[in-house]
């Protein structure tokens, strides 16, 4: 028993010393949580924590605060001059309610009440709650009239599925390729492969192809399996959707090669991969829309490959978009893929 305890503590102390002496891993484990906390606190904690989003359709630049509904806390009012565009966002759950104030008709008596029009998505729980709040602020001088949304409404799960599939692809690509190659380098596998006729290009190409086959197969299986029970809305072409997912997987795998090109520490590589994946998971509209967010948040999202994957896939599935409509997203993904592959190949080292 004594010898068991001595062996146990010897290994324990050795592993702790190994981690502490790895300055990059130690520093990253201390720095990464702080960066995440401060980054998301600054991005999402400015002012009150808004729960609902209302598109205010008016020619006025600012939202009026003279009425009780507009004074309600935790509601973000987003000014808009485009009613059709606001209704499209309502169908896709980017906003929870569309409100169009309407003044009394010209020449009518002053006591005539002003009738405001509003629209909600009947499949949205937030829309239902907002309608109840809106109705509770109705007065004899201000009446709210409900209008119907033209076209078929989209369920939240139909809006969400493309983000979930893309997020699963992201984690499989980043950690399945990047983390594995770092482990190969640390355990000496890459050192042994260097002594073979295998070139670095052939090795990297095989890694990319292997993970690409796995990701596309798993993603297709998850979609088909869940679609059999939930019956997702699919208004576009399955071939176009497959092309988006295929190109997106290529881009994410190429990004993981940049991380794994020289890194030899698993802890440090894990920190870098988390730094890449966490912002994309929150800022690429996987769970919620960025409608009404800070301009710099939207600009940052445009630089993330997951954003373009989700927006292209979501447009195909919920809007019936063709390749021409999503060509911008496909072009950005192709350019990112070439860039990441070039950087990863240039920086790659066997040791």
C-alpha cells in the first residue's frame, strides 16, 4: 500500500510539473477564461438585457417613447423603413414582433383613436408573450390591430437546424483534425512518418479527405435521422445544401490545419481551438439572430466561416435560395479555404 501511494504521488507531481513548465499551456489556461468572460460581457451586457426584439416600421429615424409599450423594459426596438423586409425577418425568427404605428387619418376628429398594426409569428413563444404585453397597454386612444403574415411561417426548429448541423461540423473539423495532429506530433508519430517516402502534402491531403468523408457522412445521417421524426422545412435543393456543407467542411478543416501546423502541446492546442470555436458558436447565429446587435459584432461575425455556412444553408432550407443567391457566401468560403490551406501547408512541420 505504501509503495502504491509513493508511485501515485510520484506520477502526480511529475504531471503537475510538466504542465507548469509548459508556459504556453499554463498561460493559455489562465488567459483564455478571462478573454471569454470579458469579451462576451462587453458584447452582450451593454445596458439592459433585452429579451424581445420588435421591428418598429416607421419613416421616423427614432422610436417614439411616448407610449406605455415603448417604455417596457427588456424589449429592443429596431427602427426599420421596410415593412416587407421586417416581415421576412419575422418569418425567420430574427425579430419577435413587427409594429407599424399609424396616426389618425387626416381631417378626422381629434378624438379618433390611432390604430397601430402589428404582426407576430404564430409559432414563436416570444411573439405570443409580446402580443399579450402589447394588448395590455392598449388604451381608448390607441388601438392595436393584428395583421396576418403573408406566406408560410417558419418554425424555430426549421430556423435552428442549419446552425446545429454547422456547429457539429465545426467541432468535428477543428478537434478531429487539429487536436489529433498535435497528438501525433507529441507522441512522435509524425517524426516516424517523416522517414517514409510520404510527403507533407500527401499526408495533409489524406487527413483532409478522411475527415471530410466522415463529416459529410455524419452530417447527412444526423439530418436524415432527425428529419424522419421532426420533418424540417426544405424549400431549396438538397444538392445545393450538400455543396454548402461540403465547402464549409473543407474550410473548417483547413482552419484546423493552421492550428496544428506546428503546435506540439495538446493543452495549448485545445486553448487555441476553443478560442476559435467559442466566438463562432455565439456570433454566427447558431442559436439566435444578431438583428439589432452592435455593428462591430456583426462585422466580426462576417469574418467567421461558420457564419457563411449557416446563412447559406439557412437561405436554401427556409427561403428556397439557389446557388446564385448564396454565391457570395460560397465565394467567401472558397477564398478562406485556399487561404487556410496555404497557411497550414507553409507552416507545417513534422517535428
